[in-house]
C-alpha cells in the first residue's frame, strides 16, 4: 500500500523524500562525505555551520526565503549525489544517517 501511494503521489508530482535525521543531512553532503550517526537535526546543523560550509544556516522560513541554497550549492551537487549514493543504509538501525534527496536530482538531470 505504501508503494502504491508513493506512485500515485509521484504522478501528481508530489515527492516523498527521506533524510535521516533531517533534511540538513542532505545539505551537509554537499561539503563532505559522512556516514556518521547523528542523533538529531541540531547535531547536523552544528556540522553544517562549520567554517567554509553554511556558517549562517538557520532552520527557518526566513532563511530559506532570503537565501537561494540551490545557487549556493549547485556546483557541489554532483559531490552530494555521489556522497548520498555511497552511504550504506542499515534499515534495522533507526540512527543511520542518510538522504534520498539525490534521487530527485538524478531524475531531474536525466530529463534535461
């Protein structure tokens, strides 16, 4: 049933994209490969805000409205895709950090 609802949503151009523990893990993969187990979003944001990354990052609507993350990260997209694809997902471990966002970008890049 879950798969069929995802397919139906896909046909309506709604995507369900998993990132654990948070979307910020996908952003972090633009800068570094890591398969570290982060306990929560705050731990990922701490890594993301390190020097040379997204130092002023905030998880807020205001931040996303004022900053075009795609423009900031598009040169690193290929690295992020490769990093995300390389992570082994342990489905029995709820603390495994991973992101499936790359699948959407791969599909969009194929359509070009």
